[in-house]
């Protein structure tokens, strides 16, 4: 089939076809650079980018066009997505609520949330350390509770409000008190575990704005730090508590 | 090293009837997933590769903790964190709250379910790594050889397989005389927690009575032990993420300094949570105190058959039993 601008009309006219509702109709195209920026102000990309298109930029481009194609190929899949999920397996084109925005993504049944965030949405702040629920680098919030995104199917996150580390700062770019406190307390060493530590600490303060040191230690106990900067992170949480 | 999961069809039924239909249709290829904290490791390691994965988290009637008069009902899909935070359970069964709170890590407790915790498979590292052992349908046990690493394995009731139950909530539910409600083909049946867990002599390929097609819907904890003295303790190599080397769960009624009734169970020492019936019988009717502690310590692990590297579990069991007794003083 020729995918011209008006291919829908072409099909409708030529085959007198009654179209099923189009799940891609409300699909919003967002330019790739905006996607990574999330809630942060636009970064001056030129300052660090190589003269040719960066690899990340390239990957994002390919992934996005993949989304558009599969949106078309799932057009024919019937009506109620709930009934479909029960009988024919889950719909691949899903809406996820990530950092306060609805995002339409093509998601494979066996895909983890960490994978979707990093490789489909360009939200690479979420790290994958162990990929088996044993380190915490991939911690995100689902409806304000911490989960390991490496060990959660993306399809299981539908209908939940997901917050990744990109979403914890204020819309104007002001850092979350936890982020500021981690900087002030020289929290990170290598920094690989930091996004997970930030999200775990933010999750704690949402539930318990004034934790005791023991409560904070327990809340961060699911986040491994290979550099052993635990006490710095703990001090950061205590510094930020009550101000979140 | 882990891989992405094998490819499978994912189903998200919204009712038990739909789930039952799917389980029936896909038979041996069907695999129930709740929190997935046990399942996804199997899939990523490519050791288990079911082609139809059924995500049951959409079954609303399987969520939540509620008071039903004679018993407290805990939906199989309640997360371990929900159990930890439940004021109803804190008031009645602190033992279970404590046990759930000692599982894995906060993030795992936030998505891991009670149903998944009791239905999880053993953590024998040979088996988990895909060795074709007895439990995997083969004809040898890799953990029970002179050179094998078996410090985490069983002291009791070995029958070809020497793997242990990994669950922290299991011993607590056995001590509390909980009942497990299982749905199949539109009917439900109830099995006591003690009978729910099965050893290798009964079926070497399963850890529980659950067969393909069964859905655990609910755990009922009778009020019998509400308000009684309760004790839970777990010893593991590290505080977070780690499975119990040995854990102990006890409920006891004490009046006038004497134990009138008691149940005690240990995890990590055999394939099912082990009732310490000899400790129980020496405690009943006796005065709480140092002598009872000494006796409990002496008999707790009686009959243990240690492997090459797990002798340490014998004094560990004794000490945990003694500490449980001490908590009554
Ligand atoms: C790093 C790590 C550390 C851990 N540490 C501990 C620990 O210290 N103590 C401990 O007890 N556990 C521990 N676990 C295990 C984990 O806590 C439990 O496996 C978890 O509670 C499982 O719940 P789930 O819902 O995620 O299980 P799932 O993976 O969804 O399910 C586990 C199994 O149960 C079956 N199942 C689940 N729900 C039902 C149901 N309603 N009906 C029928 N079958 C069902 C599934 O088919 C599957 O076979 C650990 C796991 C990891 C990954
Ligand atoms: S202990 Fe059981 S699970 Fe482990 S290798 Fe032996 S037979 Fe397999
Ligand atoms: S990457 Fe998810 S816990 Fe390690
Ligand atoms: S700062 Fe390096 S792992 Fe935590």
C-alpha cells in the first residue's frame, strides 16, 4: 500500500472500508530534543555535541519513526482495548503517563519499563545496573511508590503516574530539595547510582516528610552504591527533610 | 549477566473468569505473573520460557486487606508493602507485618505480592541457573555432591532435592494457621498453609500445591492468634535483598507465666516451612524462663542431616528458637 498523505481516504474510497477507531489519532508528535529535556530548560546542545549527528540523536530518530509505522499497523485491532487484552493479548500502542505527560509508545509484551524509558523515550537518567531487581539504579516512582523499572513490564505501568529522575525538578528547572541537598552534601562519587538514590529519597519524602535517620536508611536500603557514598546520601536526605 | 526476556504473548484479564479461560486455553504454556519479581528473573535467564504470560494484577477482587469477623482476608495481590502498612494487620498479626517487612528491599516489597511470595520457586542456585537437576526434570542433584556449594540448602526432609523454601511470609502464615483460597474452573477450595507448601517427596517439580490453572485468590488468617504473643526473626547474609538462611516465626499464648498454646515454624531449613513440634510440645504447660530457652535450643534442630557446608544452620536454628522463647519473658 502506498503510504501517501491521504492514504486513509484512498483506502476508504477504493475499498468502501468502514474504519475502526484509530488509536493513533491522538498521537502527538514531539520533536526529539524536547523529549529528553523533559522538565529541564533546553540545553545548549552544540557545546558538547560532536559535529556530526550524535549517536543518541540518531537512535531517537529511528525509534520515533518506528512508533509511527507500528501505529499504522495496529489500526485494525478491534475496539475495546480491555477486551482485546484479555482475549488477544495486550495492545502494543499504549499511553503512558510519564513525568506528568501522556506519551504514546509502541511497547513489546516483554519490554521492561527501564527499557521503554531509556531506549524509546530517551529518558536516560534512569540507569540499568543489574537488570534483576538487585541494585536500585533503575528506581522510578509509580503513583508515588518506588519500584524497580528494570523488573516491571511497561504494560504493567499503564494507568499509573510514572516519575523518573527527569521529572523530580520543578518545571522551571529549580532542583528538588533532595537534588540540591545531594549536591550540598557531595552525595555522588561516580554518580551512577545517583538517579535511583534521588528517586528513592523523593519517594520517601512524599510519604514521610520528616523521616528519622533510621527510616531514611531503610527507605534507601534498596539502592546499592558501589562507591559506598551511603552516609553522604543519608545526610542529604536529612538535610532536605521538612523542606520537600 | 541478564538478557532481555524471551518473547511471549501478554494477557491482562480483568476478571477471574477470563483469567481461568486463558489458563485453560494455554495449559502448560501459561504462566501467571503478579509483581513478577520471581518470574522475570526466570525469563531473563531464559531458563523458563512460557509462551503465554498472564498478568493478573488487573483482578481487582484479589487486592486488599479486610476484616471478615472470624478471620482477616488478605487478597493474593496485596503487595508486601500494603501488608507492612496495614493497621488491621499491625494490630492483629504483627508477626506477618514483620515477616513481610523483612522481604528483599523496599522497591521489591512495593510490587511483590503476598501470593507471589508464597508461590515463588526455590532459590537453589544450580536450579535457577538452569542446571538439569531433579527439580528441573533431570536425574541428579548438583547441590548435594561433595564439592557443591550448599550452605543455603536443607537440613531436613531431603528427598533427592535439598532445596529450601525461600519465603519469609510462609513460616509466619504456617504459625498463624492461615488458610489459602485457590480458584480453579469457577470453583474454590481452601488449603491450610501447612498443607499448601509441599516437599520433594510429594512432587519434586513444585513447591506448593498450586498446579497450572490454579489461581491463589486470598489468604485467610483466623483471629485465633490475634492479640497473642508473636515473634519473627530472620538471619541472612545481608540486611537487604537477601533470602533467609534461617527464619523463625512463633505465636504463643501465655497465662500466669505458663505457655498455654504455641506454634513455631522455621524457614530456610527444608523445602517447606518446618513446624518445630518438639519445641512446641516441651513449651506447652511449662513456665517461661531460662530452662525453657535451654531446652528449646537443644531440641530445635534435632534430626537435622547437614550437608557439607550448612552445619552452621543447626546452632542457628537452636539460637533462633531460644530467642523466640526469650521474647515471652
Ligand atoms: C533480589 C530479590 C530478593 C528477594 N528477597 C526475598 C526475601 O528476602 N524473602 C522472600 O521471601 N522473598 C524474596 N524475594 C522474592 C520476592 O520477594 C518474591 O518472589 C515476591 O514476593 C514475589 O511476588 P511477585 O508478585 O513479584 O511474584 P511473581 O513473580 O509475579 O510470581 C511468583 C510465582 O508465583 C506465581 N503466582 C503469583 N501470584 C499467584 C497467584 N495469585 N496464583 C497463583 N500463582 C501465583 C507465579 O506464577 C510465579 O510462579 C526476592 C526476590 C528478588 C528478586
Ligand atoms: S537442591 Fe533441588 S533444585 Fe537444587 S540442584 Fe538439587 S535437585 Fe535441583
Ligand atoms: S537495574 Fe533495576 S534494580 Fe538494578
Ligand atoms: S556514587 Fe558511585 S555507585 Fe553510588
